[in-house]
C-alpha cells in the first residue's frame, strides 16, 4: 500500500489552514499512486477539529495526543513521529514550508537518512517510476529545479504555502480517525518559556494581500499610510531591503532574498524599483501591482498592473477611497 | 568553551550558470563570497564571546572547493580564531543530507563545544536545511530563526525565535545548534589586525581519508536527492502599464483590480 503522509500544522491549539493546502497536494499525489492519504496531527484537545481534515481530503487522521505535544517542540515531535514513520514506511511525507515545517522536516530527514526538498512550488508523480517529482525555485528565483529522491524512502518535501487551493470542503467524505494516546515521558532539552504574540498584524506568509514600500515612499512616516491601507484591506505590510537597512521599518517586514518569501493573491509594490533580490521574494505572487514614478523601473516588467505616478499621492487617495467604501458597507 | 560557526561560500551574484547535465552549479566561473546570511552567524558567535568574557575559542568550518579557504580567512579577519576546510573531490555535489553528514562527522572528531551557529539559509541552494539536519545527526537540540540571545550560562541558553505568531522565548540546554536570522545584529567588518592575522593563519584541509567514512556517504554519491531538471522561469509578465496623470482614475483602476480578484 502506498501511503502519503502530511504533517498538519497546529498553531496555538488550532489546525492552521495551510494544512488544507497540504491535503490538496496530498490528494493529488495519492490518487496518482492509488494509495492512502493520512493526516498526522500532534497536540492535545484537538478532537473536534479532526473531522475537518477528512472533509478536506484525508483518508485517515492519525492523532497523537499528549499535553506535552500542545506546543511545537522538535525533540518531542520527532520522538513520536520517527517510530511511527519507521513502522508505516510511507512513500511520501509533506509539510508546509513554515517555521515549524522547515525545522522539523530536515530534522526528521537527518534522522531517517532520506532526501528532503525545500520550499516546493509544484509536486507530481513520475509516470513510469512512481517517484515524487519536486519542483522548487532557488538562487534567488532565477532557477527552477526538479528534484527526485530515487533510492530513499520516504520522499520528503516542504511545500510553499499559498501554492495550491484547498479542495472544496465535502462533509460527506468518509474516513477514519485514529487516536494514539501517547504515554511517553518527554524529556526535551528545549522548552518554550513565553510567546509574545504579534497582535492583530497578519503575518506576511499568511496574508492574502501584501502592500510593500521602498525608498520611493520618501520618509518613514509614510509607512503609516501602508499600515492603514493594509488594515483596510485585511493584509500585511512588506518592505524592500533598503528601507529596512535605513531603519524605517523592522526587519520582520523585509521581503526578498535575504528576507521573507511571500506569495499572496495580490502584492502591491509601492516605490520599489524591483531589484532581482526583491523579486526573488515576491515573484510567485498571483497578481502584482506596481506603483512607481519611474516608468522604466524593472518592477513593471513583472507586474500585472503598473501605475506610473506619485506613490504618496496615490496612497493617500487609495486610503481615503477605501475608508469611504468601508463606511458605506457598515 | 568552544563555539563553532558553519559558513558556506556561495556565488557572489545570482546569475549562476548551471551544468544542465548534472544539475550542479558551475562554481568555478563566478566570484564567490561568504553566504551573506552566514555573516550574522559569525556576528552572533563573536557577540557571545564578548558577553561571557571567558576564554572562548571560535572555530569556523566550511565544506567546499579549495578556494572556500578565502571565506574562512575572511571570517578570521572578522575575529574568529581558526578554521577548517573540508575539501575533497568526493565531497562535491553534496545535497543537504550529505553536507550535514560530512560536517557532523568532522564536528564529532573535533571534540567538545557549546554552540554551533549557522546562517538561516544559503543564498544559492536556499534550503535552510543544513542546521536542523546536522542537529539530528549530532543528536543535539536545534533552535531555528533565532533573532536574539537573551541569556547564556555555562550549560544553557535562552533565545528569542521569530515564528508566524510572534516572538517565542525558548530555553535550551547546551550544547545545541542555532540558526540565526538577520535581526540578530548587524555583522561587523573585518579589521586590519584581523586581516593580518588571517593572512598568517594556516587553514587545515580535511579530506575523506581524515574523516574515515565511506565515499558512498558523502558528496553526490551520498546524496539522497538528485536534481533531474533545471529550467529558467520567465520573470516577466504580460501586464498592463498605465500612465495616469489623474491619480483619482489611477486609484479607481487599482480598486477595480482588487475587486476583480476578490480582495474587495
Ligand atoms: C536549484 C537547486 C535546488 C536544490 N534543492 C535542494 C533541496 O531542496 N534539498 C536538498 O537536499 N538539496 C538540494 N539541492 C542540492 C542538490 O540535490 C544537489 O546535491 C546539488 O545540485 C549539488 O549542487 P551544487 O551545485 O551545490 O554542487 P556542488 O557545487 O558540488 O556543491 C555542493 C556542496 O559541496 C561543496 N563542494 C563542492 N566541491 C567541493 C570540494 N572539492 N570539496 C568539498 N566540498 C565541495 C560545495 O561548497 C557545496 O557545499 C539543490 C540544488 C540546486 C542547484
Ligand atoms: N558547505 C557548507 N559548509 C559549511 N556550512 C554550510 C554548508 N552548507 C550549508 N552550511 C550552513 O548551513 C546553513 C544553511 O544552509 P542551506 O541548508 O544550504 O540553506 C548555512 O547558512 C551555513 O551556515
């Protein structure tokens, strides 16, 4: 039997929606392999969320329950996962390319001596061999590589969030939920002492819409405009490297080769020239809007909608119009 | 106390040429630099030493072709004490598993240490997998995405990590592996004294024979992954560019675009 596993992403006691994207990939691959798709979940009181995973495409949910698994911990998680993976010998394991997935997956692959492909944007099954074909960008987005793990099992990949739409939720789908009560004496050498939540702000990697600013914003105060607009649109604020280096905005907002990689539904680049290092972080956005006063800025070559004009003037007006809209709607 | 810093030499530009037959990079043809994100790992190591004021030896390790020695020398000129270059024809073509295996085999031989610092990821392969994989192979705790060292003692460390929900404060026993992000601190520049020191410092070359492992466990042969195809994505899009004198109309076009995509 060809098993495909996905590692569910649990954040603060909730199954995070990136998990449904993994299930969509998992379903696509599992159907080609004619196998079984299992969603692995680690945590504590998650029972009432498990059926969702079946509605979104899983054949089986394997829930590993223990209060010590409530908070992501590499050592505790791998203590549970490694024996299970060794016993079931799945063909493929997928996780999201989030801070959790990008930490636990290479750790597991290191222990299991198998291949792991990072940050995949496309997955497929090779027809004659049944092997997983993993496609990913690298070298600042200048190259796409397709990678295989020909002789080791499981074949492992982290998958870039927002790369695939979840399947439609189907409440009639049937599947099996298996609860493993874990009676392990965890003795991890690391422990979370505290979590300082970033309130309200939507993280760049989760946002449907991102509005980013560069030097064309002229001064740091103008970033308030971006924050206001992001708030009105329900999105997040990004920045180019130069403004982060000048201290206009914190590093956590930096998009690009040495910052975050994002792929929202819409990316609005304001006053950003579009150096290849910045493009590397946002080129996979579904739609790109560029606002720049220089008609020859490289950013226009990658934008779906380019507006040549003054950033501040356009932003101020955009903010006002969005506010008016909001008032009308409430 | 000893601190280990792992650095990789990477092509200075991202216009790397690829060998389409083997899926490897043509590293010889381009100028190389220390992976820019590894400078932050070096800085983190140097700052720990300044903070503890103890006798701490800072050792830089890199795996790469002979010219990766330059990267190690640069790290020494920034203040690191010494370096080793793991270099052997058989190491070439290593994926993240084989790289971590080779590095961890050498680290085990090196003896005791408190922390291994790595960069968040290398700007060529861009996987960020070597740190966590190495920690698994050394059976050590791993702390990724570390933005700050809050406290450090003889046998423990408390750091801040940036995760999707916010900033996590995490305790770990030492020794451990830490991958740092840029927020950790701006890297310092090499000093003149450092450059002189680096010029004189011998960089031992470690080969397959020194590691005492099989050729089949390192480099391309030891790599579970294979690049089967390389292609160049088209960067440009067939977008529309509007030169709109009237900002009012420009904003209406943006709003309509957002409506059509279901954002509004
Ligand atoms: C676009 C792309 C994406 C990739 N994605 C992944 C991935 O997701 N997961 C993964 O595990 N692997 C990945 N790899 C690695 C891949 O599987 C191969 O192992 C890789 O192609 C080897 O490529 P390279 O060009 O870096 O090889 P090389 O240039 O040979 O370099 C590989 C490593 O060996 C070192 N090296 C080279 N020559 C020597 C020498 N004489 N002595 C000592 N060391 C030496 C290099 O410095 C480098 O650290 C990726 C590679 C590419 C090109
Ligand atoms: N060949 C190498 N030699 C030494 N350190 C490396 C090597 N490859 C990767 N690293 C370290 O691992 C980190 C992550 O690299 P990567 O997983 O290749 O993105 C880098 O920032 C380095 O600190």
